[in-house]
C-alpha cells in the first residue's frame, strides 16, 4: 500500500476555519458597535448644537416710588382642537 494515498482524518483544518470565523464575527460585531456609538454621539452633538437658545425669562428691575415700568408682552398662541389655530398677541403693560 502506498503511503502517499493514505487518508487524513485529522480535523485541524476545520478547527482553524472555525476559529477564524469566530474571530471575524467578533471583529465585525466590534466595528458595528463602534459605528453605532459614534453615530449616537454625533447625533446628540448635532441635536444640542442646533437646539435654540432660550432667552432668560426673568429680569430684576428696581423701581422707586413714583416710577413707571412699561413693557411689551409678545405671546405666540397655538390652539389645538379639531384643527390647529395659531395667533400672536402683542400687549403693552404698565406697572405703577
């Protein structure tokens, strides 16, 4: 019998293939996780940078006796019912 024609029953090739497949899955999973994390960070940064800056709503004013404070009130009103109605109201107020 010829020794060169002997069958090889070793499973080393399939074990190496399974290990490389496992490593590939881990690398791909890591890359996907990093991409998702970076995209979440970028979207949060864009959201916070584009959010409107809200003006300060309170102001301290020291009025003395006999002084009058006149100011303009600007209100944007939106009513929602069966349909949406929007309006703007301007008022001039005075404090004595």
